[in-house]
């Protein structure tokens, strides 16, 4: 019975890992069609992506191999903002310093939105936010293989109330870390 439960647990872990990888895109990987820093999406790719991103988000499970680090605080965005602003650079420079101090760590940047707009649009905005943050990290000397991006859109809010203050908390880029 012990071997069967170990096998079942191993299979479950492998399936969860596969689902997590399906919901993420490493930066850069030639030939990938999701938006990432090495290859900006064309208008036709962007138009086709929300449906695919919605399917990935439905299949995704919380990334169990990645965990939050208290020293890597969420980056907040204004409504509709998808680019990194000058104000954001100080917070992102702290992430760069942390990554340089932990050279084997891999960071997943998870893009989130508030609950306004369609699910497909929110998934696209979340992806753009994560990609913009990933580009910034790479431009500051972090190896592309150590930066992954994912979108959650509005699917995993940290605040559920329908207020402006709550929605502002949900518009964010979250940093999750995997260390060997």
C-alpha cells in the first residue's frame, strides 16, 4: 500500500508540474507565440492569445514549486497601465539586487488585474504587465532563463471587495521564487 501511495503522489506532483509549466512562458524561447521580451507579439498574435490564455488559466493550479518571498513585494499598477514606470524602477531594482544575491533562484512574474473588463482582456493585460517586468529584470542583467512570466488576470484576487481601494490591490505583478 505504501508503494501505491508514493506512486500516486509522484504522479500527482508530475501532473501539477506539467500544468504549471503549461501556464508559464520562459523568457526568451524562440518559436513561442506568447508575448515575451525577446519577441514582442504582433497584433494578430495578441488578438488570438486571450482565448488561449483563458484556457491555460482555467487549467492552471497555483504554482506549488514557486513560493512568495517577503522581501520581494508586489509591484502595483494604475488602471490600464502595462508598462513599468519610473516610480516602479526603485522597487524593481531591489528585485534585481535580490536575484543577483541569489544567483540560482528563478523568479516567476505573475501579472494580475482588477475585476473590471472581460476575462480575456484581463488575462492579456496581466500577461503584458508580467512581460514588462520581465523585460526590466533582463535589461538590468538578470539572465533570461531565470525569469518566467505568467498571467492570472483577475482570476486570483487578493481583495474581493468591489471598491476602488480593493481593485487597486489586485492590479499587480507578483514575484514567486523557485530555489534549488
